[in-house]
């Protein structure tokens, strides 16, 4: 996969035109559903659904918990498009393919992107099942030279050197927090820094201690490339993590540690709260 040439902007326009020609919707809100959080897309009414594999030029998801569908429809009175499943470098995808859907969503007219993910809790105050509104991120790969925007630049995407100040829009975070208050979720909704690692293996205890020292509150294997691409396109971002496990930092502990099944099960248990939060947030978007 890595040897494939990245598509040009004109190629992505063709993908967007193909999709646009098959749906009546013109959404300005996009939602990326993380592991075990595909139920968000099931909340869309009057839905028009397209399998990724049936969209020419679109990647296909290979991970359990990622259905691989693009869902258009109405959510809380707003036209939305949901990615029911995303793409990760650990699947063998080059980063240009990981961010391709975000660029296509932008070409479809999306102005606000809600990204969700399952994450491990690094902050000692966090509990399994907590929801974290992301206020910043650390992208380990990007710092090491593997940024999502590395490669030939086409100005149609936006500027070459993208500011990541306010990557997770402050106004959107404020709106989300007001929704949290109105829904009575303050006991289990946090705010913090998300760190992306490569995966698919989980972090060692020593690595987890390092990530905590760096100032991260939750750790996962996705999201940041999509956010970088969205910000280059001028799309505003709200990021939400579901804490599905507490990261182990004690080297001397034995046992299985976190599993993907645990991630999916926590997603199922907290799904309704996540759905209510996103639906209520979308209802308040202008």
C-alpha cells in the first residue's frame, strides 16, 4: 500500500463529485465514529448509506468495530455525514490515505468536524467510561517527521505550514461543555490532552509513564492526522475521547492488560451518553 501514489486534488474532487451525485444531502457537519462508537451514525434519520468499498478511490476499513460506511442524513435537525469507521497507519495505510476522507468531506461542504475515539486513560483522576473533550494533542509520529501533510503540497488544500493553535476549537469546546452541563454529565466528562501513538500494540508501562510525563491525559492510535488535515482545510474540530481502559504504568504487574474487546465493550456501555452528547451538541451548532 505504501508504494501507491497519493491522489491529486483533482482526483479527490472526482471522489467527492461521485458521492455528491448519489445523495440529496449537502452536509456542513461531519462526524468520525471511533472504535465501538458506530452507534452515533445509527442516530441519523432519513439515512442514505454507502459502503466505503462502493466509493471509487475510497479506502476500506479492516478493524473490528469499524463498519466502513459513509452515512448521510439528518441529526438533530441538521444535515450530517458520518464516517462509520476510520483508517489507521497500523493497518498498513499511508498517511495520505488516512486523511483522504477528511479532504473529501471538506470538498462535500463540511465546515465542522466532530472526531471521536476510544482511548486509554493516563490521567490518574480518570475512570473507565469517562468522556474527555480534547483540548490539545501530542502527535508522536508527527514530532518524529511522520506528519500527515508530508509530501507534495497542493494549495487547494490550504497553506503548507498549518498552525495547530486552537486545533480543537475553543468555541466548540465551550459549546460542548454547556451541553454537558445541561445533560447532567459533569460527573464523568473531563477535558484534556490526547496523545497519538502508532499501535497496534498497546503501550508498555514505561512508555505509559513517559506519555504521562509529557502531559497527556489519554492515549490512542488515531485522530490526530485527521485533525491536522481538517485544520489545513479550514474545518473547525471538536474532539471527544471515550476512556475505555486505564493505562498500566507499573512494570511489575502481570496479567493480560488492555484488549480490543474491552475497548468495544466500554463503547457499548457508554454509547448512549456519547450519542446524547453529540446529538445535543449538533442541535446547538449554528
